[in-house]
């Protein structure tokens, strides 16, 4: 979904807690074979691409069609284990390049046994139509995210209302069908077009929710499913965002404590509370005088948010922080904003899908008084991202299409599912994995103890990757006696920036560029 866009309709009648599996005989069996063409890149030369037309409304399979963009790294081994669909999260993330990454990052002998399939979900990237509700919506400088005055609150409310209105006006005929269940039914059409009786699945972040909903509707069609950084399905989506705020504040403080430990490099103080005070002083200064005319208080939050997803960014963020705080040198900070915080057309597309899916997937309060009270209460404990996150999701309070009932993913029918979760994940806090482990009766949970990254497999932790490889090789899952089935220790936090550190963190950085932020 680019740098930013990170966290129900069709043929099924969906009631809260009562999604049922799709019947075996459906329109999904009437697929046209895919026409694959070479679309390799220098990094992933074996990538192939295809497109698939699917119904806009799955309840009307002969009505208007839309197009999904697909990618593939084909299997090369004699032993073939079927398609492995991959999804980077979002909602709004493009999975086309992720297929190449996964095929390259898995052990060669494992990847060779699968057709690794990437896809752009409906409305995303190269799929058609691709949504962009309001180009330039995140252009700097935005109003301060913290609504300390009525004027600031009104400015932010007007922005949220205008975005929701723009989506409704531009895509009135499409919005009712942009949601998780429709995307799940698209996945089953992909399965059918691949000529497969079952799929294997590997999803990050929101991709874990996509996978659990697919397993709920089509349990007999899931051969294997690995879910990394697990969405709590009981918090979809209003409560999940409030829970994120607490976790991101904790993760930001972990970053500030890391800066304090490296005071010899950054000269911001050895006391984390002193470093924190300097960070908020920087925020106040930028709110009064944006750096380069484009990095204000809200843009500063956008810039440092990725550090909550991946600690490999900490050295870059610390360097920019120190330059500004110590020398009033805004150059590194502006560069960091351009790298981590600024939005392009891909990010705008990702955000348009993020809102379209989340605002439609489940009920959101339309009472702004409740939003105000809830977010001020959380802000008192967790000031780092609470209001920034509130405004990011605020269009849902004014969305032109009513929400649909949320999905219960509880499942005793699906094959064993393998879950991965770090204990300090901010975007999908740890409790979500515990909840899904309990709701998927045959699942196993692998925990990265002491880790805080979001998206942890294929990012450089060999213990986690061994569990993933064993599962994809022959279905092996760990079985423990308690709530957790296996534990892997987190890798050490990075060192201050050197060429050696940059080289050793390259794979993790590539992964996090693909799964993006704002899940």
C-alpha cells in the first residue's frame, strides 16, 4: 500500500457471529484459465502477471465485472504443493511484488514446490478500477492532529467529512462492494482460475484477517495458512484502533529509550524521559514553524510512526531527531519525512481502500462526541499517535455507505493454521493473536519474545523462519502445553547507523516496505 496505508456483502447473508461456509457448488467453479505473461524485474526475474475478471457484486455473477491484477512465481520442483496466495495487509496493500519477495526469501527447496501468487485486491494498485478518492489529501502542512482548540478540531473534521464525501461522489457504484468478504470471494475465484481444489495462504497484518475470514467461508478450501502479526477480530475496527494507540505509544517510548542508550552517538540525554521531553519539544516547535514548509506536527508523527512498525528505521529517525534537536538542522528531518512520511499516488490509493474497507466492514460510531471523549481519554495515557490515528480513521464517522455486521472467525473445521506474533507489536497488539489462537481450534501460535516489529517472518529471525519453512514443507506445526506453542527470541535492536548495519537489515527493510504502514 505504499508507505502509509497499514488497520461485507455479496452472495452471503452475514449476521454478526454467524458467517457460514459457502456451498461447494458456486459460481467460483466457472473460471476461465489465466493467461500468464512475463513481467519479471531485475530483482525478481521469474515473476509472471495475469488478470482476472470478477463480479463487482458476487450476488450478481453475471452483472458488472471488475479486474484483479495477479502475479506468480511458478514452481520448479517435481513435487508440487499447489498455489500459495500471499497478502501484505492494509487494507489497501498491493501483493504483486510480495510474491517475488516471498519466493526469494523462503528456502529455495520450499519455494520451488509452490506457485507463489500475489494479487492486488479489488480497488488496489493495478486492479481496475483503482480508487483514489481525494488526491493530495495528505499534502503538507495539515492541521495539528491534537485538537486543542475548536478551530483545529473543526479543520480536521472538515477534512474527514470532505474525504468521505469525495469517496461517495466518485465511487457511489463501487463502495458497497469494497469490503473484506467481497475480497475473500475474489480469492476463491482466484483459486478456481488457478484450477486448484484448495489454496495455501500466507498473510501479514490485515492479511491475517482476510485469511481467517476466507477460512470461515471456505474452510474446506484451505490446505495451509500462515498468519503473521494477527488482527484481533473482536475489535474490528473502532476498538482495534484505540488499542493501537496504547501500543504505539509504548513502542515509541521503546525507541526513545534506545536513543537514550546511545547517548554517545545522539547526544540527546541518557535518561529516556529527557529524550521524550526533547521529542515533544521538537513537535511543538514544528507545529509553530514547519520544517521546510512541509514538516509540521502532524507530518512529524507520520515520519516517526514507521519506527513503531520496524526498529530497522530507528537509526535513521534518531539521526534526524538529533540533527534538529541539537543543531536546528532540519535537512535530515525533511529527508526522513520524504522517505517515511510523505504520501504519493500509491499511498492515496491504499488509503482510499483502507477507509472503504474498514468503514464498510463493521459498525463505527457516527456520534463525534463519543470519538472525542474516547480519544481524549486514550490521549491522556498515550499521546504519541492517538489523535493522528483518530483523524486517519475519522472518515468512517461520516461514511456514505452504512456498515455491515462484523464477522466471527471462530472455526473448528479449517486445517491447522500457524500463527506468528511478536509480544510488543504495536499495529496488531499481542492479545489479537491469543484471541485468534483460541478461536481457531486447531491453530498453533509461535511467539517472538521481546520483539516489537510488525511482520516478523522472512525478516531475518531464523527461528521464526524455520517454523514457517517446516509448516510449508509438510504441514508440521509446534504443539505446546500452554497458550503458546513455541517461542523464538527476538533479534537485538539495531546499532546506530553504519554501512554494516544497513546491509544486515536490508531484508527486513524490504519486507516492511512491502507490507507498509497504517495496517
